[in-house]
C-alpha cells in the first residue's frame, strides 16, 4: 500500500482527506475488494501525490476480436442453413462449410459490422 510505503499513518491520510479514520478504513477496504469508485480513488491518490490510471487494454488485437466475433456469428448462420440442407438431403462437405463461414464473416464485417455486437448474435 502506498500510504504505508510513504510512512503515512491512516489517521494522517484521513486528516488530509478531511474524513474520519473509519471512513478511510472503508475506502481502503473498498480499494482492496475492487469496489472503490474512481472518484474516491482519485481523491485518495491526490492526497498521496499520486495519479490514477484506468485503461481498457484489449487481450488481442481489435482486428482479431472482430474477426473472431464475425466467424462465430457466420458459423451459426451457415450451420443453421446447413441443417435445413441436410434435412432436404442437400448436405455439403466440411471444407465447403468452412469456406462459407469465412465468406459470410467477411460480408458481415463489411456490410453490417454493428450486427456483430447484438446481444443475441443473430
């Protein structure tokens, strides 16, 4: 904890924040369990001569996230149509299906990219 690394007591930080020691204890508990608000964290950071940095960092490239989502939806669409074709004895091979999935995924990305993020997919 930065406060402790600075050699600052809880009472001293509470005083700098103009709050009670008990209120500081709640803030520190909330920080520990991840429920502290950003505005509260910023107030504490300012009192400790620190700054708060909050950022969303993608785990993969945005392009790969979009591609993966498009392929997931395309797979559902193609497999749904494949089911109907199989019921009518018009099934296709797996290679053809994979090519269809890639094609549909590309079309989704180009023609209707917002559909990729609908809650129920398609």
